[in-house]
C-alpha cells in the first residue's frame, strides 16, 4: 500500500462538498475553521476486507504523527491530530486519506472537530 498524503494536487470536489457541510455547521457556531484545533477522523474496513491490513494501517497512521485507537464498532480505526480545517489543503488532505484507505479496501468515513467560536 502506498501513502499518498501531501502528494500531487488533486481535484477535491467531493471532499470539499462533504467538508463544506461540516464547515457550515462550524460557521453556524461562529467558527470559520481557520484556527488549529483537535480533529478526529474515522475509517472502517469494507465488509469483505481482510482485517490483516488493520495493523499495518494503524502503524502507518502512527508513523505519520496521528494518535490512533480502535473505533467503538465495526473493526474501524479512529485517528486524531491538530490542524485547521478551513484551507483548501484540508480538502486535498481528506481526498488523499480517502484514496489511501480505498486502496487498502477500507472506507474513510469523515471527520469531526472541536468548535472554536470567534464570537465577540
């Protein structure tokens, strides 16, 4: 399995759309997504996937600086880090995650983050 995070520039129409939905929820709470914050990502194996890849996936994520743990269900993984979610490079980042997981027979299931209100 190759790791393509921070690789070549990609069109991020699908990721941007999904990410925009989360960013809209942040905006409704007076958060523009520009501040660095705790971000939690989720991924799960496809139903017919060999779970032996799970150990390697977790090791690869840890090697790239994520805090990694078991998901509560479905043999998934939860991985966390700190970053801003507003910039276009975040859409590229989630596109890369989605492609990397798909390559290994897994599904990147999205992210959630802390709200940092900028309300005065």
